[in-house]
C-alpha cells in the first residue's frame, strides 16, 4: 500500500510539472497581457430596467494596441453568475470596413432591451442576450463556438462581475453595478492585468466612448531632451510623436546606477516635455551619461553622454540633435539657450565651386555597421579635377577624406565611410577643398529627417528621396520601376487572414526591394498596409506576398487592391466583383494576356511526391521484374540498431529502413556477435543478415528510462 502511495505521489509530481510547463489554458502573464489584444472595456446589464440609464444592455470592446485587428468570425458570450452550462452567444457581424477594429478605437455591441432609458448611440453589432445588471460573466472569443468555461482555449478576454460570479480573472470578480451603472476598465499602465477585481470599477455608463481617459503607454518617439546634473538634478524627455501617451514603465539612469521609473500616470502630449526629478547620482564634476529605457527593453534606447559639466548649467538638445550647455534650465518646458554672437561667414570663393557637385547622399543604411553611408559627387566641368585632400564633412564636423583620385569630365564617384550623418533630424553634407572650411565649401546639400535605406538624390531639376541606390552611377528613380499585380487569392481554404495571397511581377530590368511600398485594400474605402519587411523581386520574376510582409485583407465578394510606391503613387491597381456569389475556396483571379479571369483551384502534387515520382526506377514501378536470386547490397551505414533485446523501436527502425522481421521475435546469431537472423529486404524479398552496431551505456540507460516512464503512464491510466 505504501509503495502504491509513493508511486501515485511521484506521478502527481510529474503531471504537476508538465502542467506548469505546458500550461492548461491559452493564457499569458499579466505583464505580457498589457495592451497586446482586444479587451472588454465596459459591460452594462441594466438596460431597460426600472430607472435604467439606457434602454439596452451593451458590451463594449476596445483595441489598445498600435495595430488594426481583424475580428472575422469572433463572438461575445454571456452566462449567469453561477451557471456552469454553455454561454449565450452574439456573433460579431461587424459593419466596419474589412471586419477590423482599428488601433485605439471602440466597438459597441447592443444586447436585449427594456422599456426604460434612452437609446444607445450607433452600435457596431447587435444581439438579444438579456444580461444581469448586478452579476454575470462575459467572454470575448475568437470564434463563434459556444464555450462553457473561461478556460476555453479560444477565450481572448474574460470578465466576471458581481460577488456571485463563479468565474473571473485574478483573485476577485469585478464590482457589482446596478441599473444606472456599468463596470468599466480603469485607465492604467496595464489595461489588462488579468485581475477583474482591480482592472474594473463601477461608474456611469459610456457606451462607444472612453471610460476614464485611457492613455496608451508610449511605445517609441520619446527622446532625451535635457540633463541637469547638479543639486536638484533632473532628466527631461520629449515626445516627438503625434499622439499623447503614458510614460509609465519608462526609466532613466546614469552610467553606473540603477534606473528610476516614471510614475504610473505620466501623460506626455505631442511636442511636450516631462522631467523626472530624482537623485540619479549624475556626475557634476566629470564625464557621465543619462540612459533612457522603454518598458520592454533591458538595453537603453538612447544614451546621451557629456564631458565635464559647466557649473549649474543644463546639457540640452537644441532640436537638431546638437547638445549644448545652457544656464537657462527649463524642467518640463521647451529648452532655452544662451544667446550667441553669430559667426562671420566669409564669402564663398574657391577654384572648384560650380565644377564639382554633390549628386547623392545616403545617410541612413538599415545595416548600422560603420562604413555603409556614402556621398556621391559628379564633375560637371570640362577639365580633370584632382580630388586628393578633399573631404566630406557634416554639421558636427565628422570628416571623411578622398584619396588620390583624378575625376574626369562627366565622371561620377562616391566616398563611402562612417560620416555619422543624422538619421532622424536634419543635417548637411559639405564638400570641402583641401585646407578649406565649411563656410567656404565647394558644394553642400541639406536634408530633413531621412528614412532607412533611402538616398537623397538629384534628378536633374530637384532633390528627392529615392530607394534605388546608385553609388558611382547615374541616378535612377522609382518612377521607372514597373511592378504589377498579376494574381490574387481572396478566399483561401482555411483562415483567410493568414492565407490570402497577392502575386506581384517585376517587369523592370533591376532587382527591387518592396520594403516601404504598400498594399491598399478595401471596397469603397482603401486602407493602406505598408510592406514592413524586405521583399525582394528579381527582374522578370513573379512572387507572392502574404500578411507576413503586409497586414492586408481581401474581401470575398468584391474589392480593389493597389500596389503603391513609398511616396503614395499607385504602381498597379486591380478591381474584382463576384456580384451575388462569394469567391470559392482557393479560387484565384489572375491576369491572362490582357484580360483578368477567375480560375478554379488546381490541386498541386506535393514537392516530395513529385521528386519521388521523377526519380523512381523501373524496378520500383514494376516490383515483379526484380530478380529474386540477387540480394540488394546493404551498406553498413544503412541501418543502426541496438544489441540485446530487440524492442518495438528496433522493429520500427527496421521497417523504416526497408526491412521487415520474419516473425515476432528477433533471433541473435550465434555465429557472429551483433548479427540478426530472419530479417529480409522488403525491396527484393530475399532474406539476409544485417550488421547491428552495439549501443553505448548512455543509450541503454535512456532506453530503460523511456520504458520506465511508459510504465508509469500506463499505471496511471489503469488507476484512473
């Protein structure tokens, strides 16, 4: 009895470990649940009751992420507080274009009605579930199958409200509302911490709008702006983005000490400034640095270093990423600088002005390795020019020099190196003669904020950004790149959002990377979906693009698709309309000659099957032609088995390698060690012996361990 109890206890520990490792529900840690999925933002069950505010019950959803989310086939489901049966269901037949809830937008679902209260504002979906005003359970599910528990793997979000609720997220249910109150999600650093008791509060209902002001956490666009390392030290940040966001979770440290975090509610407006006043231990007598961390990275997203500070001055950003010491500290406000006497700029006067021109500047390679930037120049004169000693210099005095080079008339060359040209702020590239200064440069080009892998190039009339890089060659531009849509699959078999395809053909003579281009899709209104990853099209080749590269969606009846250049111009456009019917599973719409036509799906032979069919020998096609007197040659490497007792694994290995046992038992030969008798080739039907390699001690130990584990599992099944 004691032995059995020990075995059961041991098996319990194994199951507990496996359960903890693999999990029993499609759930996430609270820290990972923040802002990464559609959430239930408000529930109102008092609709139409005596004294009710609104005539209908409602459920409100919210998309707190930075991306649009497709809700095709989703549902909201409700159950009474103590029930353990199936939930009631409302399918989300959305009115939204392409069945999408856009980033930062709400989605209102109307449920059952009564006689009291006013009408709801415009709703996005309707159901007829009669919900309790004081206690119940609501689930958001990513399909339309009824659930019976919050632990269903398809549950996206779940709320149990009222003290009688028998299921809820976290340690406690959401509070109990009444006929004039809803339960609404609070505004905080984490919109969904998987704890209904702390995530929700009872309040006046606000269908289709914000509850408390929900401010999303800042994802990026936050930069260091000012550092004050003396008594009362502070570090200030600036929001260079276009939206108000919350600095909760962002941190600042000096070079050596632990970081300090911004308070939970720290909103910062576009173009606004917020100072964190803490004892950072910033060095006030020698060099140090301030480091900025976002909520998701352990490595700093920005480091700003300074040399020996000037007494009681702030080290501040002068808007062009040029930092200066200023006596005018401005904690939480726009930076102000001491007035400077403007330098006297001598007139331009050198021998090469008007003869050599900067022709192309490449300041922001995606590969951050040094030496990838380049500046291209062209000789527009009719004389040879010696470039020896000339240099390219930026506004911060970073210099790269030309070596010995004679530039012929009309010739183009370029200088590649680590110029440290600015990526996110304006900068100027100067071409300067030997022993010259910037104020007397041969030529200069100023650009605004750049894009990764784009060059600032001269087209003969004006300067513009171009993703076709031509160092040392004549500039070419995007308008010459011809890429066309040639086929679409709008309704693939399976889940549309993951499997829809658009086929693109490169009709130009150059290899093209479509990253930063976009696909716009829709019916009445087209929504732009940037191509966010490298997508290489070789000349004359056709290649399919999926949601791995661009988060587009295609309608199943009619719609339009545009392939757009990075500047928004349309490169190719296709419209389709199936009228009253829907596109069939795997049906494709493709260009044939000059006309578009619908084609039924073609069954494809798997590649491995095709290869097998192509390589099959005549003897394999006609096994009766095999000479039974000739045994096939079997190399020593063709099969490796274990000595000793021949288990099911040995038998399986023999079968997989083309051999089968003559009987249930394998007999070991007495004539030579490691030889098995009674096996024959399935390919030639001729018996022959097989050389078996000895197992190691470790392999035998692992076999015993596997058999023991299988024994324990079988015992557990028998006990159950």
